[in-house]
C-alpha cells in the first residue's frame, strides 16, 4: 500500500492568503485541460516520477516545482485566470 501525497499550496492575491491541497493527479488533470483549451506549453508541468516518489526530498522538490508551475500560469493569465484554474485555486471562496 502506498500513501497518497497531497501538496499544500499557499495562494496569495492582494491581501488575501489561503492554502489549497491537491494531489499530483489533480495538477495533471488541470494541466491537460489547460493544454487543450488554452494552448499552454505541455512541458510546463513537472513530470510524474515513479521511483522514490514519496521520499521526503522528492516531495519537497516537487512541491517547489508545482508552486513555480502555478506561479507561471498566473503570470501567463495576468488579468483573468481561466475558470478551471480559478476553481483549482479556490478563488471563488476567497476573492470577491
């Protein structure tokens, strides 16, 4: 039995800050939709790793890579984030 890794991401918009929790598969699903709908670079998402995927160092490295991935997406969509990205980051709960 392997444990599922959940990544906790800090989101900041203006004076609002919150965290979202997602598994790698959630990031992958988001990425697939953004690649097909918004034509973002398919290589932007850090690759899925199989061996040693739950080692502490790999988890920390992937956490940083996923944060950079999200920051890159927000830079790419500076005015209005695609609905799927906004939902992924829970904007609807925190930003009016």
